[in-house]
C-alpha cells in the first residue's frame, strides 16, 4: 500500500498547489484591475473573500466531479453540467453578498445584473472545470500507458523466462541419457565426473536470471562447463577452438545463448561421426555490433533447415534474440565450405558497467 499512498498523496499535493495558486492569482489580478479603475486598496479583502469562496466551492465541485467520473458518458455529462450550474449559483451569491460591504452605491435594479454576474461566474468556473477535466484526463491516459507498458514488460519477461527454462529439460535429458550409457558401459569414474560437471553447470544455469544479461566472459565460462561435460563423454572425438577478442569479453549477451548452438553442433557434427568433429567459436566487435560465429566441420544441413533453423535449440536461440533485440539483431545459418555448418549472431555491442574502485 506504500506506493499507492505515495501516488495519491502526490496527486493531492498537486491539486491543492494549483488550487491555491490559481485562486490567489485570480484575487491579485482582479484587485489590480479594480485599483487601475480607481478603486481603494480595501478591495483586496473583497477579492480575497471571493477567491476563498471560489476555493471552497471548487473543492466541493471536485468531489462531485470525482463521484460521477466513472458514470457512462450521457449521465456523467448531465450530472457535470448540473453540478457546474449549482456551483456557479453559489459562487455568484458569494460575489453579490460581499459586494455591498465594499461598494455603497452598488445596487441591482433588475434581473439583468444578476444574469450578468451569473454568466461571469459561469465563465470562471467553466474555465476551472475545463482545466480540471483536462488534467484528470491527461493523468488517466498516462496511467493507462504506464499500465500497458508494465503489462508488456511483464509479458516480455515471462516469455524470456519460458524460452530460457525450455532449454533445461532438453539439455538435462541428453546429459542424463549419456550418464546412463556410461554406467551401462561400466565406466563409473567417467559417469561420476560427468555428474559433478553437470551439477556445476546446472547451478550456474539456475542461479543466473533468465532476463538479465551476462558478460561474454561469463558466458564463455558457462560454455566451458558444458564442454567439460561433453568432453568426458566423447573424449578426443570432440575438439574445440576458441578465438575470443579481448575487447568483446565485457560485452553483454543473453545468458546461455551459446549452449544450445554447441549442443546442436555436437549432436550433428560429433556424435554421429566415428572420427568426431571440431567446433570453432569466434567473437569480434564490428562497429556498434557484437559478432559471434560458431562453426563445425560436420555434414551441414539441408537448405530448408538453414532457412528455418529447425530444432529446439536453434529455434529457441532465434526467438530469444528477436524478443530481446527486435530488428537490431541477426541470426543466420549457412553451410560452410567445404563442409560443415556456420551460425552467425549479431547483436548490439553493449559493455557491462564496471564498478568504480573504492
């Protein structure tokens, strides 16, 4: 309830500030005009009384407007007009009632004078009402925009979390299947090592926020954890080459963005070939963009797969980049000559803010 109370208190403070300043300006301007016509300084008390009456009348009028604000348009309009006319009548009575105390020769010989004062007060309160409804409508529109942006941000965050957590069951199934195979092959030490590596990798995966980005250096460390699991499984059949430019290590990237791509490369370029395969990871800065390239020397893929990015990992990575960066990213898949597959990622180059030394 704290933020709501603070918001309401802020709105109330703004109203009363405008209310007091507005009626004070009315009193000063009216008094200045009267003095300019030759009136005595005592008229300041008359206009101060009229302004005080207007302050009270419009404050009560505000309560009426707030009461009918949520009504359907026709009854709300009718009720607002009725409230305005009643408030104008009261304000006119205050003006006419105070006038004899400051003007000995002021009289009201006919109904026209009352109508003239009524129209004058109606114009004044109509202007006040126009400003009130204008400010209230503007604030309501702003609140709706903020609510829509908040809902969009929450949906955006939920989608990112869904995409990130979608990888965990997929990866976990493959790794547990590999551990089961090692146990059946009577390789308990290797299986035990893989369990330890899996524990470290999953701890990193669960501890990292799916919405927050990490530095490329942290992503490479997580990638090495994953590769450590797979190298226990494939041994020398899995060969990895990395070329990480120093000026890209502080660049921000989505957490675990490389793991599904490497998993896909191992599946198609390493596990299915007796001689295994080589995976290359290269990063570089290209102007305002960070370029990441992942290659393997496997059999490549069919043209439709290159276009559509089939598979859970590739489709997931493509969607995460789209959600995070919109049109400011690229995700390409192409066959690499003479054989193999090349995946390219481009995203805005943003560096992590380094904490200042104490």
